[in-house]
């Protein structure tokens, strides 16, 4: 599998009772795809994967696979504190139509590197689709070691890695750890352009849920080496990141996507809808950037 482009980590949409609304989630995904997403990525951090049951996960994946129109375009977030649970989630995602897995390492407790190695190898043995590791130390509690990732890549266990470390040195470490064709993608929106400049295969951009055409334009400009366009678009992405940071994650992104492009929105506790004060703060920040971002609405 060779990939270059924009991957969008999708939110999960809930109804007024806090139940998963698979149809609304699929409709949200359709809007993002029409805005220029190359890959759809449900059930990542932004998708509140830890809040969903297995039945809910299957419903979300199936709806997004149907919207995508092609199995190759849906990467699904999996991973769990235990290897047994992670294998079960991986096999269920593959059966539901995932074309690749983005697998967070065991979280909460910190296993040894040998145990993490076995964890990824057991998942790999259970599925036939590519596996991307997911380095997100701020939420997992520890970083993945590039040497460990490199060994797994050399052995064909990992096809790539999503690095959400907020660190270019970390990205450089993963870019140099694997064999030719090992795909590294940043998960921090503001590192999309510099990471592609260093050789990343593309970018995972949560802000694409709000303005997908902006994210798609940035990734395309960075890939073709258009320095002037990349610099301008990168500045706009930084501005949009400032706007979304006016409210809590992941609810602020849902709110702004609904406000700006009429996307479905819906929440499940404890990741509730924004309060009136939070809405005002986000919209006040948007008013500062609205004129410059209007072309991407």
C-alpha cells in the first residue's frame, strides 16, 4: 500500500439521547470526502473510540465504508489496553470493511518494549490489511521507540506510523527508522506542511472536519513543493487551530463544522456540547479569521 495525501480523523456523531447516530456520522464523512479527503479515519481520538461499544464501532465503520465507495479509503482506529481486546477490535474492523488499521499501543499502564512488540505482532497475525502504529504519548502515557517501530517495520508488521507527538524531532526519528516505503504521517495539523517537507507521506488533519478544502489545499501545495502557497495555507491552518482551541476537544470542532458548513453535530457525555460561553469564545476567535478563511467555506 502506497499513500500520499490527506487523512481525516472523523468525529462520531450522537443523537439527542447520546446514542451513536451512524447515519449522521456517515453523512458527516461524506461532506469531508467531498471536500477533498483522500482517506477517512473513524474511531481515532477525535472519534471518541474509547466511549463506544463493539456494536457501535461496527455500525460506524460500516456506514463510513458505504459512504467511501471503496474499501481502500477507510483507515480505522483500533488498539486497547490488552492484546486480546486489540486483536478482537482489529479483526472486527477488518470484517466491517476497514482497508487499514491505525493501532494505538496499550494505554493506561506502560508495558515493556518486548510486550509492545508482541502486541503488534499478534495483531498483524490476525488480519490481512496494513497496520499503522499510532504514537500519541500525551494520551497513551509514553512514546513509541523508533528503534522498536523500525524493527516491526523491517519485519513487515507495520506499514507506517501516525505520529501525534507535536514534535518534528520525533517525526524525523520515525522517518529514518523504517525501510523504503514505510509511511509516516503527522497527526498534528500545524506540523502537516513541515512534515511533508521532510518526507512524510501525507498528513492526518482533524481541522479538515471544519474546513476540508483548506486542509486538502495545504497538503496538495506541500506535496508539489509550492513554497509560497504552502506558507500562506499553513498560516491559515494555524489560525483555524487557534479558533478551534477556543473550546474543549472534540466538541469545539463538531460545533464549528456545524456552524460553518452545516455538518451534523451531536454529543455524548462527558464530551458535551459547548456551553454558551464556550460558543461565544469560539465564534469571537472565528470573527478574527473569517475574512481570510472565507474562501474555504
